C-alpha cells in the first residue's frame, strides 16, 4: 500500500516552532549574527545549550528509553525550518540529525554507541560525522570540508574496519575558508587518534548511509526556511520602498516575480514535509521522497535568495543587510549532502527512468 504523507503541521509542531523562533530572536538575531560572522566564531554564546538542552531539540530523534525526547523527524524538520529562516550557526543538522541518525542506525542500544547517543540527546555533547559535507564518505586520512567540526566534542570517523568515535581534542582540526560563514568547514585529520570502535565495516557503511539520508531529507526543511524568510522579507521591503510615489511592490513585473516565488515555495513546503514524514514513518519510499525534496528544495532556496538580494536593490548588495547570509547558506546547502543533479540521478535510478543518451 502506498504511503500517504501528512503534510500539515500539528499543534505540537507549531508550539515547538514558536519556542525555537523566540529563542533565536532573543539570542541570535540578524544584527547579532552580522556582528559575529567575521570574528573567531559565528556560533552565538549560549544558544546551543538553550536550544539543545533547554528546549530539548537535540534529542528529538532519540527514543525516551535512550535519553531522548522520543519525537520524530517531523519535529526535527520544524527546528531546521526556523534555523534556516534565521541562517543560525548551530550544529543541529550535523550533530542532532546526521550524527544521531548514524548512531541510531547502529541499532545495538548498548555499549559506547548508546552512551554517546545519550550524551548527544542531552545537548551536552556535539558530534559530527567526519565526512565531506558535499560528498560521499572519504577514505582514511585527512577529510576536507567537515561542517561544524570546530565545535564538535566527538568525531564519528569511518575507517576501513568500521566506525570509530574519536575525541575531537585528539584530532587535528584546521579551519577552512568557506562561502557560508555561518556553517564553518574544517579539514579533519584523525588518522593519528585511536578512538573507540562503534561498529564493524558493514554495519558502519549502512549506518553512515542512513545518517546522510536523514540529513539530506531534513536539509530540505532548512532550505524551505531560507526560502520562506527571503520571500517574506522581499514582500515587506517592496511594500515599504517607494518610487514614483508608489510602493515598488505594486509594479507588475515585481508582482509576477514574487508570485512565481510563492508558487515555488508552496511546492518546496510539500516536498520538504513529505520527506520529513517519510523518514518519521519509515516509509518504503523514503529514499525516493528525500531525493525529490533535495532535487527541488535546493533550487528553490537559491532562487528565493537571489531574488531577495536583487529586489532589495542597492541595500541587498551590502554586507550590513542579512540577505547575503541567506544567499550564501542557500548556495552552500545546494551542494551539501549531494547536489540537485546527484539527487536527480537517484530519482532516475529508483524509478527506472534512464538518462538521455
């Protein structure tokens, strides 16, 4: 029987959204972020503790018996929508989704992996999967472009003989320049660290694949949040900005552009919610649904951010306006966990649709 996704938000999800949005507004607003991105660290002080531990967002995917909230990917998707709206620097996608999903996929429920999972669920520990943010897992050795490695306490390192938990302090983590300053990347070399073996090679490969699938599925919700903010901010600006004694938003050409964005946004919301619901319910077509969401939502986020910059005119080009942060996050997210083209190839393979010769 075909899975029928629930695309609507529940009252619980709406309450969670309000709590996360209020927290971000209080501790990581646009001006706070603009003032930090060129400093030593873009991560707002105290935000992660409040989000992960205070609200309990870090443990949403973890069952209660393992120290988590026992919620689902639907709730985690709502958190990522809000983090995307504000382009918030926080290791939520990397730690609370990808790393957590990887550990849950190990499935033993005991031992070092279970202990680490409980630590992640509490928000007291941050873990990141030591694979390139834009590509498939790499071979042993230095791994480039690992997102949020700078704030990780633990690295999940895939090696030839399995998956290892390595203390970040035992690895060499070298910051790298990145387009998106709100999600720092680093070169990670854990080859000299012994670590704790969590799983054998076969189990590790399946678990890492599952963690990356969940990350890609919920990244669509972050991209949805980016697009939502960009459209709302653009509509607000074009209502207030006047030329020839009229709001520029009343000009037909701009109306058409914003209407097109709204149509794309509606589709992106449906695709992102379907992916979150498929992951939450363990739907048989989850891999296909995730690929569809990523193939569509990444393009919508980039288009919305580009339009936001352009329709703000001169102010949209300035460093002082947050539009450039949304554009950079959208651009970096478009290649994270697989590009739109890569996901389109997955769709073609899953539905048996051969590529043109």
